[in-house]
């Protein structure tokens, strides 16, 4: 795509005509978006070719980041920024009477993930390209992404997310690189020339076809890619003879069976069939990815025993943990490598990140299911387990309890976290506290057994998307103030501290925030008909809805404020707008009740004229990356209120900070490091500490009823859940029971007083406008550490042992 505006206009008109056979003026926004995307794609293709040549010549080590989720957000504007073409495109389109953002809005936001985990994976790809590391994503091309959330009578209803309905402008289908994946059947053990061989028979095959989505680096001519695997049947379309016999449905069975594997993100796995499909997905993309990597490695490097010198395989959480036995299978069965050497290659190649300590989220698969679906893989797992258990026995003679706890197969399940730890050379947590909890508590046996294997890599965010794309006015102000260096050296943001108390700079920051609040307010008004005042405090809580993330604490406190405002004459309070966003897992009953409660409270408060608009509550429907781009820049207060110890890191907290919101949070996950970076005076903390939480879990001693009886505010809001204060109050009995009869698993009531006090302190700080603005500026200035350029460099140096490519890439004529 030309950097010259006039040439671009000409090319745009010409391309439009060639694709659609009509003039631009007659086109829809979708057609115009597709035209622009195809021009951008031309540009990317050239740089991609160049990058590949460069990688081939330098033969630097490559990393493959395996993740079952990627949430990249829309691509168009991000690519334009990275290619240095945003301004030119904007002006050229403007002169053609087209608004770039109208076209950008046409792009479906690929929702190929649930939340933070998938977003982190996409952010890492962005940084890999930005710092010029040969790093690639491996995932699944789900036909349907994470569900679209609708509210009906305040309840979450899930609709399918057909993100491919208009096609995806960025993907490159590569059928010539397809792989074959085998499921089911059985394994026959035989002997060939004195060697034991394992012959897999009577299996079903599925074809894995890769679709590559290019990932552009920031103004550095680097293009990496995200490879998403799609499942297809081998049989051509459908069985003609079956169809001809009149068995119309059966004729398509094979095709449907094969394609179901990549049809949808996370099927309901509460049923056996659901679990089976999920396990199939995991093996499907892991096997396709590894076969692909080994094939490529062999053509480029030859001797398979050097695999780990040129290839790093990273497994993001345990969903890709079958990489361990699958790589063993490829090495032993297909490449003829001896077990011990294969094990050394495997463990030196693979590394693993853990993202949660929640026991229910530590994956395990029923032995019978693995055996049925992946018979050869199960044999390998048994062998890995047997050898590992022997090692543990040798280390702790007679300590059967240790063996029982650490075994990979136990109690009828394959434990994927144990497999991941044993099968990799590095295990990392995603924030300092999280890593310590892994080392000292959840995985202490393994930490003792493998000294040095556990390490921390605090998460990060792609600061370019969250400022240049989501908050361009802020980006411009920063650049006008400290120059452009911060864009690829985000620690430079620190220089802004010199302006923290500057009244002119403060005013500019405040004006940008106000504009962003207006933008969000007008979206809310248009979408939900709710009027919110941009001069009120925008207090935002956006993330997956989960018990431990404590949206319930937030909304109970809103109910408390509402009680105060209604009942205290002349109660002096700065008007507040409480904004929520997030989806609940479809089968998570309690989370769905919380959604219903927030919507019910919103309905009640927003329609109560007696409180004169001093509180508004808005639940943004269908929270996704695009909506996040609207919300983060508009926040005054960032709600990060998880039960201490439970949030592994959080990354939304970092996006708020970068956009100048002040965190009101517990000392959990990366909040602690945010406070360390920005200073306690620029952070509003509350709540009990992780140690206390973990001790309660271990030793008991917490009594929710005591707090209910002691604190009248707590009693009041709990009672209001069920006493008829809320319409449809029978809907909230489960929440009441959870808090009181089931003893408040996430310590909502325990932290209520401290939370209310934090809100009071926040309000005091906000009244002092100069003080507040300086807090916002300090937050922006100290957020550079949380760029995932830093995180990815740490992974590359300390885990993958990969250096960035130093050779300068240049296109012909540049
Ligand atoms: C998140 N995990 C952590 N899981 O909760 C968050 O603290 C952390 O910042 C982030 O990972 C990145 O490290 C997360 O998002 C999921 O989405 C699960 C995926 C599998 C199904 C259940 C949700």
C-alpha cells in the first residue's frame, strides 16, 4: 500500500472497481473495508516474504507459542499503525468521503478466547514481532468464537458468534501444509528386526489445515504469523453413493464428524461427549502443530537430536500439555529416537506457563477417555508416569504419599499440570505473588523436586494497541511531550513523572479523559438509552464474571451507597457511574445470578428520580476487545478487587493504569507490582492479604454470619437481596445462600468494610483535582514496566534462549 495519499486514493478506487465492478460511491462500508484490507494485505505479504527470507538466512532459533485461545482484537487499524500508514490512509479515505473508523467497525472481532489468557497470547505475538523474534502462534481456527452475550430480562443469554460469516480478510489458507491427525483405534505391539514397534490400527483420521494470520511488528518490516488449524474430513465433501441411495444425512456424517472438532470454542464439557470433544481439540492442534514443526525443522536443519537448539515449544496453560507425549510419539515412533534421548529432547524443547491456582481449573482427564481416544498417547503417558514415579521413589524412599501426590496418572485421571511440569524445563507463574504461591503451596512438591525449574514472568500488555489505537489523543500528547521513543521503549514513559504536577499538562490529561468519557457515554446512550454524565466518576469493572473476581462485592457496595444517598438528607457524594462488563461461563450458575443482580440493581437505581442521577449503573453487553478499547481510556477508577491469592495476575489492571485510571484494588496478582511501580500513594488498596485467605482455606476460622450480625451495612444489603427490596428477589436467594449459608467462599463480606472505606478515600482524593490528576499521570508514567515487550524479552532470554534478529530488513527501493 503506497505511503503517498494520492496514489493510495487511486489504488483504492481501482481495487474497489476490480473487486466489485462498481464505483466506490455505490459501495457499502463492508465492501470498502474489504478493499482497504486487501491493499493492506498486499503490503503485509511483501514484508512477510522478506521476513521469511531473513529467518531462513539467519537460521535463528524459533519459538512456537501453543495456546487454545487467541483474542487478537480487530486487525485493520493495528496493521495500519504498525506499517506507519494510519495517517495517510485516514486522509486519503477522508478525501474520498470515507471515515476510517466506520470501515474499521466492519471487521468482526475474532472472539477466539474467554478472557485474559487468550488476550495475553495475542499480545505476546504482537510483542514477538515488535522485538523481532521469530515467534509464531499455534491455535485452533474455531468456526464459532466465544458466544455473543445478550441480556433478556437482565439474564445472560448466549448466542452463537459466527465471526467468519463475511470471511476473514487476513487469513492465508495453506492446504499444502495440512497434517493428518489420528483418533481412536488400537495399538498392536510388534517386533521388527529385534526392535519393539507400536502399530496404531483402525483409527479415524482428520485433516488439519492451517490458516495463517500475519502479525506485523511495529515499523520494523517484520511479519510473523498465527497459525490456526482447521479440521476437515478426508473424504471429498460427502459420500456420493450414500447420498444416491437416499440416505441424505448419513452421506454427510463423516464430514460433520471431522469438522466438529474445530467448530466451536469450548463446548459445554459437563457431559461425556463435551469432554471428549474438548480433549480432541487439544490433541488435534497440538499434534498438527508439532508434526508441522518437526517437518519444517528437518528440511531446514536435518538432525532431529538438535531440535531443542533451534525450536522452543511453549505451552500456555495445560490445554496444550499433550505436546509432551505427542512429541515423544513423533520422536520415538516416527523418528526412531531411543526413549531416553527423546525424553531429553522433549523436556529441553518444551516450557510451560501456569495461569491459575483455582483447583477446579487444574485440568484432569479421565483415564478411560484418553485411552479410548488416544491409545498410543496413553501408552506413552503411562511410561512417562512410571519412570517419573520411580524417580520420586528413589528421592523419597518409602514415601508413598509423595508419589501419590506427584504422579501424572492417579485416582483414575491424567493430571495435566503434573504432566506439564514433568515434561518441560521451565514452569512459570504470571506475577510475583502467583509464582510464590505456586512454589510455596500449590506446587511445592515439584518445586522441591526440581530446584530452579520454577520462575516468574510478570504478565504484560501491548501498550501500542491500548494507547495508539484505543486512545490516540493520549498517544499524541505523550509523543508531543517526550517524543516517540516510548513507542518501542515503553520505560521512557517514566519521563512523564516530571509533568505530574504541571497544571497545563494536568489540564490536557483531564481534557483527554473527559473526551473519552463522553465517547463512552454517547455509546451507552445510543445502545441502552441510559444517560450518564461524563462529569461523574467513571468506576469500571470489566473482566470475566467469576466469584473470585467479586463483581458481587462491587454491586453490594453500590446497593449500600444507594441506601446512603436515599436515606441521608443532603448526603454529599460526587456522582458515580458504575460500569460493568463481562461474560459468565454458560454453566456457571452463580456468575449468572450476579449478572442478573447487577442488571436488576441498574434498573432500580437508574429509574429512581429521587437520587437525582447521583448513581448510575451500566452493564455493557457482550464485552470483547473492541468494547475494551472504548472502556479503558474512559475510566477514572479501575476496579481490581479479586479475593487476594486468586487472580494469578490480571492484565486489565495494567490497561487501566496505562490509560491513567487509578486502581482501587486488593493486594493480589499484578496489582501488587502496580502498586510497587507507581507508589502506594497513587494506588488505593484494601482487603485482607493472600496469606490470611490461604490460612482460612487451610485452617478454617471464617464465619460470614458473624460479619452479617456485626456490620449493619452488610446485614442490610444481604437482606435486600431476598426481602422484596429488589423485584424478582427469589432470583437472588442463591447469592444470599452463597454468602451466608455456604460461608462466603470469596470473603466478600469480610472485605466489605475495608472496600467501603477505600471508596470513601477515593472520593476524598478525587475532590482534590490537582492531586487526582497527578495520580493519573504517575500511573501512566509508571506503566512502562507492564508492556509485554518487556515480558517477551524475559521469556526469550531466560526460558527460550532466543535472540532477536539484528539484521535490518529492507524492501527493495526503501
Ligand atoms: C487468566 N486466566 C487469569 N483463563 O485469570 C489472569 O489472572 C491472568 O492475568 C491471565 O490468565 C493471563 O495470565 C484466564 O483467562 C481462562 O480464560 C480460562 C481458559 C479455559 C477455560 C476457563 C477460563
